[in-house]
């Protein structure tokens, strides 16, 4: 038996031989390695996972859907919007798209917005201190409100709506002959009369010793000039409506209306 020789590093020949055999085993053509790492998986999903040909098809389909949705929203908007240049020029196409499946029974704005400028004026008849009668000139109440609103960033609710609503209330409760057509007719007259008393007092219509006896309203309605594209033909004549004289109760004439 061959003795085992120790080298300087303290390794035996047998140890060196065993290590050399192991190195040859790990580096040879049939060498074994550690466990394989995870395989590179394809992480693409959805449209990206499709082949280029199918990706193009999916993109075209999405584009068609997006265009159809935009067209439908636009057609619906034009259907419910007031008459304008587009609806007058392409009204037939809009109706063919909407009816009957997508019919809408509502409108985006009022179908017939206000197309008149209505100017309301008032004058007074006063009994003077010497027993005579004096009739004032016409006071433009609408013009006064317009001047108060013009350039005012925060006009008051009274300046914007008091006179307009009072006049609309009167017109809605009276016929063309200024006769009441309902139980609210007398209420609308009292409302207008009280506004007249307050406005005339602010304007200084009465002189010392004068007593307010009667008031009278009139209105002048002028058509708003339509835009050139509308095709509407409106008369340029103004319509004047003059109300009868209303007697002012003594308590109102003496300052009973605040």
C-alpha cells in the first residue's frame, strides 16, 4: 500500500485526486449545474398580446366605436338645442339619425327665447295744493333699471326682476283689452300700482303739497333684430300698449307703500 504524502498545504494526494475528479465532473461535457432559473415568460396581455395583424384590426374597431359615439353625442346635442345654422342646414340628417330609436322629448334651452325688448313707462296725475290737477311726463322705469344694471358687477334682484316680473304677471292675467281673465288680475294691478308709487316717489314726481291721485302705465315692445343666419323675418315696428288710469288709494298715496 502506497503511503499517503502530505503536501505543504496539508492536503493528501487522495484529497487532491478527489477534488480533481470532482472538478472534471463539474466542467466536462456532461457537467451538472445548479437548478435552472425561471424561464422568461411573455408578460404581454390584452391587445398587446395579439399579433400585429390583429392589433391593427382592434385599433380600427376602437376608432370606429369612438367616432360613432362622438357623432351620436353631437347629433343628440343638435336635436335638443335651439334652432341654429347647423340644424337648419342639416336638419333632415339629424332627424334621420335620432328618430325613432333615440327620440328626445326635452330641450336644452327654451324653444322660443325672448325676442322682444319691452320698455315700461309710467306717469302720474297729481292734485296740487291750489286744487288743480297736474299730469307728469312719462318716466322710463325699464330705462332706469337698465342704467342701474349697466356696468354694475352685482346688480340687485330688484333692479333685474321686480319690474319685469310684475309686467309679465299683468300680461298673463289680462286680455288684449286690459280686462282681467282670472282671480289674480286685480292682484297684478295692485302689484304694478305699488311699484309705480314707489318709483314716482324716488324720482321726485310730486312737489310740496301735491297728492298722488292716479297712475297710468304703458309699454313699448320692439323686436330684437335676429342674426343674419337665422332667416327670420320680423317686423321693425314697435307695439305700444297703454293701460287705463288707476286710482291710487289714499293710504298708498300718503306713503303707505315702503
